[in-house]
C-alpha cells in the first residue's frame, strides 16, 4: 500500500495532470478496457474474463491498455470506473456464503410461497430457482409493526441474541432482516440488527428497510436476501481492487457502475451490491444516450451484442427508460416470474441469451435453435481452441467469412477456422446441409431472436420501434446489426467509435447517481403532504451523502422526483415524473394529472371517476455529467480496401472489399456488401446499405431507398 491513502475521486479534479481516465467492464466472455485522454484520444483492449479470479483479468486488461499507451498508473489522474458481472455470477453459480433470513413470526415461508404467481399456467412441471436461503436458515422474531408504521410489539433483545447465537452455530456469515411492514418503519429491524451484532460480531447484516423499503413482502425479502448473500463477496472484492489500484500508484479511488445508469463510490456499492447486478448493460445504455445526444437523436434503439448475451434498450426523450424492478436467475430466460424479483431501479432493457458464444443445436423436432446456453470464455467457441466442442454464433461468423480468423483482436488471438468448419459441418449434417448452410442458418436465427425480443420489449411499453435509428455495439453487435435492423424496419445503423468496448466507455460518460425508493401507501385525497415531504427529504439527505462520497461537491447535485400511483382496486402501479414544486405545494390536482398522463400513454384511457392511490416515492440524486471530450477532427483521404474476402452470407459467396476502419476518412462512403474491420470487432455492411463516416468518428449505415 502507498504511504497515503488514495484521494476521494472527483469528476471535477484539477486539469493540470496527465488527463487520463480508465474504465474496465467485466463481461461473461471478455473483460473490456478503455483508457481515454481528455482530448478524445483513446486506447482500447479486451482480454478473456478470468472467472476463477476476476481481478486477474481486470489488471491484465489494465496493464494491456497502459502498455499500449506507454503511460504509468500515475497518469490516470481523472477517473477510474468499473462495471462487473460479479454479483450476477455469484447468484447464478450459488457462490455466496451461508446466508440466513430473519422474518416476523408467521412469515418464515415467504421465499417459498413467493407471490403465488405461476408464470406458465399450463406447465405442470413449472420450476422456480431454489431460494438463496435454505429453510433451515430461516429464523423468526415475535415482533410486529403495523401497516401505518406504528410499532405494536418491539423486538426483544434477548430473543434476537438467541437467534444470533443459533445463526452462528449454523455457520451463517450473512443475514437479511425482512420484518413485516418494515418499509414503513425500520425501527424493529434496526433494533434486531443491534442485538444480533452484539451477540455475533462480524456477521454481514442487511436490512430491508435500507436496501428496499417498498411495499410487497416477497420482492422486498428477495432483494434483501440477495444483497445479504452477495455482500460478503462484493465488499472484499471492491476493497481488494481499490487497495491494489492504490498499491500500483493510481491516484484516485475507483467508482462503481450501478444498474440505474449511475456511478457511486466503493463504500456505497459494497454495502448494497444488489444495485450492481446490471451494471455493465446499464453502462452500454448510457453510452447510447451519449451518442444519441451527440448525433441529435431524441429516440434511439440501443443494440448491444456481446459474447454471452444481447441487450436492447429504448432511448426516449434522450434518456434510457428506468424500471423499478427486474429479475435475476430466471429458470426460463424469456418468462417473467421465473426468477428472483429485485426491487432496485435499473435501466429498462431486455436481455436474451444470444451472444457470440451462444450454442447452436438441433432440437427434438429437428429445428435449429441458438442459445440461451453459452460457451462463455471457458471453454469458449470451438474456434478459440480452448476445448469447446459445440458450434456457436462466433464459429458461424468465422465459417461465413464475416470474421477474419487470422486478425481476431488484431491478430493477438488467432482463431481455428478448420475446427469451426468441422463443428458447423456436423451441425449441418443433422439439418441436411453443409457447414456454410448451417452457419447461414445460425446467423439468421440469432438475428431473428434479437429482433423478436426488441419488438416485444417495445410493444410491452407501448412504444413503436419502427423507424428508429439503431446504435450497434458490443463485440458481436456490429456483425449482426444490419440484418437485425432490416427485421426491425430501422432505416439507419450507427456504429460508434470503440464499438466493441462501448459499455466500458459508457461508464466514463455516466454521472454519479443514486436512486432511492420509499413506499407509503395512501389515498391521494387523504395524503399527508408533510409526511411525504419528510420522507422525500430523508431520501434527499441519503442521496447527497452518497454523492459526496463519490466526490460531488455540495450544491452540484440535481434531484428529480417520481411517484408510483394506481387507481383504487388495481394491483400494479404506473410511475410518473413529478416536479419537486408539486410536492412542496401539496398540489394533489397536479399529481393526479401527471399520473393520468402516464397511465393514458401506457393504456390509452383515463378513469377520472376513480380514486387515485399513492404507493411509492422515487428520488434520483445525480451529479453533473462528465465534461465531453473533443471528437475526431474531420479530414483525411478516402482509403481503398485493404483486401477482399469471400463471404458466404449469400450462397454465391462473393469476394467483398475489406476496409480498415482506422484508415477511413470523414465523409467517405462505402456501398454494401462490404466489411469494415477494427481491432476488436467487425462491421458488416449488407447489400442494400451504404455506410458513411461521420465527423464524430461514427460509421453510419443507411438503408438504400
């Protein structure tokens, strides 16, 4: 460790230093790194994710970027940001320590009963993921908080201490405390925590009233347990990462990307790791927002296809949609209700098992299927030569000639084309075709799956996807984007600079942000406005404290408010933005008008004669947006193709021109079909499309009329 602790990071650091920022995004297959100077210059790289020790891959990627830039850690004096799949992997692979749940007497089976919803009414063999807490580690207390927040029966410290000793005897290392109605008043949960820590010091304790103070017992318990389950893994991981960065001489503490599209300090992230679950995909959505603003698009479809999954996100009004709940570890990836609900604000996107590593197979009906199982990075696609035996999307792209086996990652990672052809040939034999025919089938199936998921995602939100420009990124996104765009009737595809590592870049354009939620059910006509102002005021204080820990100076924050409402008798709520002035004035008519406008946008009707209920208050605390770096300078001389390569996407397998992206000049146009290669990904311009280099450095492909 250095003699002095690293300074608290601020995005408003002095500009006298070297001016480099660093971002590392750990995905399911690759770990991506972006090293960016304030003048817009950037070094990017990627390495295979090391699942056994994520920090090994983290620092390998960092060393690669620093080495290529020819600088040392001290030059990274602006910001270091990290996004990771650590939390998701820990849950899916069940790598957490023994974790207990402490509930109110009579509610010990909340994780097993769930919400009594069957996600498939006609499946007699319906499956749910096993709870993270086994029945033997569920404990209860004889306490009670009423629905209005009054404490009817306080916690007995002696009873709580006895429970703590039983937990310790059972080998428990973490406990989630989720008591009845604690979302309205967390006093009993805090008392239980104090008694437990007094009797069993060292336990990791999570309170539902702190991590998810929202109505509905099962989602609140699920979120609490998941936070408790992952905290003993994530907190040491973040501490070890920060310590190693400090030991190596990086001057600032890292920031951590959250699921809501913001970044916070390691202390907040370590205490609430459940907020990190979708951090990488959220960063990609923020990068899409950045380029939407840069290119003047108010609406955009973000399409991110990596090695394991593909993600689609709608940018509306210049910002991504944010949802208040999502699911983890679904038994069936495309069936809501088959996983663990997490009531944490997250960028609203759809994620499907369709990445470069997705495995192609023939099902029992003789039909070609792709995904959701993935070869990941270990062993990876067959062409990686790391022991993979099942054909994947990447293998199909190599067989078709879309990817150059000798220039993958700039030639640093050569691919085995012959092995890929053998694997696709075996698949084709089962389908009655050759390797190229099977590869074309894999390409078409995976593109249709991604297009279908994007259609469903937009339709569920009452939005029309047709005519939207698409921003394509991720290692495999630019390879498949034009075909997906055709299926979605998108007239334009934008390939941004650093497309393969754009999620890592997205962390550098994400503001410091924390989203907070509090439920307080009340009829709008009987709403206690003073109580609501106190509730929101508490959230504002918590948000300002989190921003301060991430280096945002006092007074530089922005607070925005939203409210979840419903008509009386309904089960589900609709979220509506609410100006803070409406809360301050206690304007019930303005609140109702905002809710009904959001309700009508979603369902097409209003019910003016029905009473409105206020269920949940939502507050977002944001720091300033990072200052934009200068873009590429227009100019250059149009470059001729570097080579020609046969591509079998069409049965005739014509020889297509292959361009180096770095050699293209601003304003240069390329008519499809053509290939544009960069070190970490390949842009495939299909027949009927024309690509032009934009002054921002983006390559914009437009479909011919």
